[in-house]
C-alpha cells in the first residue's frame, strides 16, 4: 500500500515538473500595454513651416519718386520788388548804383541775365530816350532766388549834361523789366534824360547773387 502511494506521488511530481519545464522553455509573452511597432519620426506640418521672407515683404516706394521738389519758375515782375542802392559812388560824370530785385513771393524763382532799364516820366509813362546798354564783362549766371532773397545788377548813369546835343527832359525814375518778362517795375529816382535818339545814358550788367 505505501509502495503504491509513493509511486503515485512520484508520477504526479514528475508530471508537474515536466509542465514547469515546458513553460520555462516556451516564448515569454509580451508585457501588457507595450507596442512592438517602431517609433515614428515627427515631421512638422506644412502649416508650421515659417513663410519665406520674400513672400511677406511689402513694397516700399522709392523716396526719389515722392520727394522730388518742383522745378523753380522764372522770376516775374508780379513776385518781385525793385530798389536801388547809390552808395557805389560815381566818377567822370557818371553815377554807379546797384539795381536790386527781391523775391517777394512765397516760392523760389530763377533770375538769369539782364534787366531792361529805361528812364521814364512816371510809373506809367513811356521810356525817354535810349534804353540801357548791356555791359557784358559780368558773366550771366542762373540765380535761384528763395522767398525774401535778392540779386543785384549794376547801373551806370551818365550825366545828361555831358552831351552838348542832349535835349533834356526830366525823368521821375527807372522803368525795370526783369529778364524774360514783359511786365515792369518802377523805381522813383529823378534824373535828367535825353529825349533825342542816339545818346545812351545808361548801362546795365547781368544779375549777380547777393
């Protein structure tokens, strides 16, 4: 009896040991909750890629296209005032003085060349005798007169008494035509004029910047 029980126990023990041995030799199960798939690399989406600077740049207008100043126009009598300065003195029967034109407007203008100058009976009278002769020793220059600025030319007046054949006529002053203008200005300055043709009492230089 005891011998049979021992044999039965041995069989049971041997069978259990065999099962354990088979379980240990088999493949081990994967741990729960883990994935055997290889990790995937993250690629930025198209919407997260920063845009190219050229795609968002704005066009800025060139400063030269908007900041160019308008070109100055010629100085006209309507925007000028005239005066004389006789401190230049005189010699050999002549008087030298400055004819001064001032820009009385609000915009710059161009003054270039010679004024037309004559002696006249009054502000609205006709010229008396010959107009001023141009003295060309002073070069012609283009002068841009800003508002309130002046330029000058030299007038030489020769005394009418120097000419024995002069028919004297009193003149009230000078009629001044700015260069390239048909309108005139008047400067009150009494002188004797010669009404007969051929006697030239006046000369004028080109304008110079002050």
